[in-house]
C-alpha cells in the first residue's frame, strides 16, 4: 500500500512540475499554447499561433528563403497585448524583437523546419525566444 501512495505522490509532483510556468530571462522554448513568466510574475509570454510559415522547405529549391511569423500574447503588469514577431526576411513593418518593461524579447528559432514531403502539424510548432533584461 505504501508503494502505491509513494508512486501517486511522485506522479503528482511530476505533473505539477510539467505544468509549472517557465522562468525568464534566458533562452525559453515554448510549444503552442505554452507560457513563460518571470519570478515576480510581472511578465507572462504565451505562444498563441504561427501566422505564416513561408520558409523554403529543406527538401526544395527556392528563390526566396521565406520567413515565419508567430503571434505572442504578452502580459505585463495589468496590460495584455498581442505582438507578431518575424524570423527570416523582414519586410517593412516586421519586427523580430519587442521591448516589454525591463525585457527585450527576440524570436530566434521556430521548429520544425518545413519539408515539402511532410507538412507541419500546427500542434508540433515550438519557438525559442531569447529574453534579456
């Protein structure tokens, strides 16, 4: 009986750790719908969706390298705003970084990289942000 209780306790602790918000600053990886916040809970960043992924697939020949645009929701203090960050070729109006409070948030990677032979399932996207204070 004690081993079942111990196992249940370990499972609960692992689930709680898996659901705990990631702490910033530093490099932060977020899956779709996942959030990261700082220790003081003054800022929270949520990966909402990939708005565009026109990057040239690895298994293709393209004349344009393309780009990927992601939508983030960032809560700072009592305000919540949405921002679009772009990785790749920036066109007029595109940004790859945003200053929020004491933090500079930069999009540095979006995975998986597209393949012609295998379309990306939106649920598989993961972004990497570099967050500096």
